[in-house]
C-alpha cells in the first residue's frame, strides 16, 4: 500500500505542475485577448487579425473551463491521498493482527538462523543444536558489547 501511496503522490505532483502550466497559459491567452480588445476599441484592429482574436477568445474560454476542472480533480486527489496517508499511519488493533503459534514462530526463526549459519561458515550445520549454540554465542557477544558501552 505504501508504494501505491507514493505513486499517487507522484501523480498528484505531476498534475499540480500540469495545472500550474495550464493556469499560466490561460493567463497569457487572457492577457492577449484583453490586448486585442483594447486595440479593437482604439480602432487599431489593423494590428491584430480578427480571426486570431476569435480563436483566442475560444481558447481562453476552453482553457478557463479546463483549469477549473483540473483544479477540482487535483483537490479530490489530494483528499484521497490524505485519507490513504491517515489510514496507513494508524496501527491496526491487536485483535486484527494475525497471530502465529510459538511452534511456527520458532520454526521460521530456526530457518533464518540456519541460513545465517550457512552464510557465516559456508557450510550446513550438523544439527539444530549447533545452530542454537552459535546463536546463543552471538547473543552473548552482543550483550557483552552492550555492557561495555554502558560502563
């Protein structure tokens, strides 16, 4: 779920950048439309082709509408992300956690301890007792170094 939340964050960031670009473009076209209107009022339309003015007005209206829709989508995505973040940060009640029997837990621990033994010594252990003795020695060394650090 964390990967999906990160992916959603990336998409929201991309959408936000896209929205900023659209807002800037819409602002520029709006300014061009206002400049064209001013030239038309002043009788300077020879400096601006009417066909371009009409096209700019249509583009301005479309971009304005699209910017509003993208803003709404962006807000909804932020709300969804906030909800997912909130759900991901809460721990689940103890009753909902999957419990494992002590036997199964010990079996899994022994499997990993055997792998660690093979990694350390480059050979398979002769018995589970050899692995247990080695693990007890590792734990004793850790405890000893912790005692030295405290002193």
